[in-house]
């Protein structure tokens, strides 16, 4: 029964991926029509309401995109450090290990734990139990470096939040929402700070009307 449940979850995940790819294809093929449709909504009878909604959604998506881009940079750095460490230890098949570490590294926290299984198997087949212990120590070191130094520092730079605020946000987000808290916690805090008009950088804020007019042009 446990195995059937796992297969069901894999099937649901595969279904979501297929639907996402299909919708992405439809979105790209009909982008111009969708753009015209969106502009028509912004110029409708209730343009003020739709304009404010568009402004808020656009702001959140931009912040979320910045956070995801930063997460990719963190993942690339962690993968590079892991490959160097595996090379020093003497673990073979570095290209395959790099792909596994990079893909699983996109999943906060849980990805590190999941990657231990293939890394341990390859390390054991190469050099025995000693290599497993070395891989475990390497993963722990890189995980602590990424979680407590690299991740807060880069996220703070991407969102202009202080490192301490970023660190606290990650902890609270993980406690409240688990993995999703690590993904959406920082952009949510940055969004509300920007929404409240707290300027972390010296620049001139743009009102919703100016943003919408520039997008339409």
C-alpha cells in the first residue's frame, strides 16, 4: 500500500508537469492575443480596481522571480563546491553527481537529504564505508555553509533586506509552511515592505498608473 501511494504521488507530479508544459506552450503561442486581452481589461470600466490588482501582482512576481534567480545561483555554487569535494574524496562519475546535486539542490532542505542516497551508493561502490562517512561530512559542511551564510547573504542582496531579517524570515517560513515557506517567505516579506513604502534603496517609487502606462506602451 505504501508503494502504491508513492506511485500515485509520482503520477500526480508527472501530471502537473505535463499540464504546466502544455499551458506554457499555449501561453507562448497566444502571447500577443493574451497581451491585448490584458490591456483591454486594464482599460475597462473598472480600470482603477484592475490596475491596482495588476500592479500588486506584477510587483510580487518580479520579487519572486528575483528570489528564484538567486536560488539558481546558490544551487550552482553549492554544486560546484560539492563536485570539488567529491573530486578530492575520489568519488567517480562526477558529471552524473553534479547533475543529481544540481537538480535536487533546487528543492530547499529536502533536496540535500535526498541527494545523500545516490552519493552514498556511488561512494560506497568506489571506496567503501570510509567514503560514505566522507561524503556525509562534505554534505553537512556544504549544507551549513549554504543555509547559514550563502543563502541569507545572497537573498539579502537580491531583496535589499538585512541579513538578519532574511535569516529570521527563512526560519519562520520553514516553521510555518515547511518547504514552501523557504520559497515564498522572503519574496512575501519583501513585497509587503515595498507595499508599505519602506524604501531600502534611494530611488523614486512609481505609482500604479505610471507602471501600467509604461507596460501598455
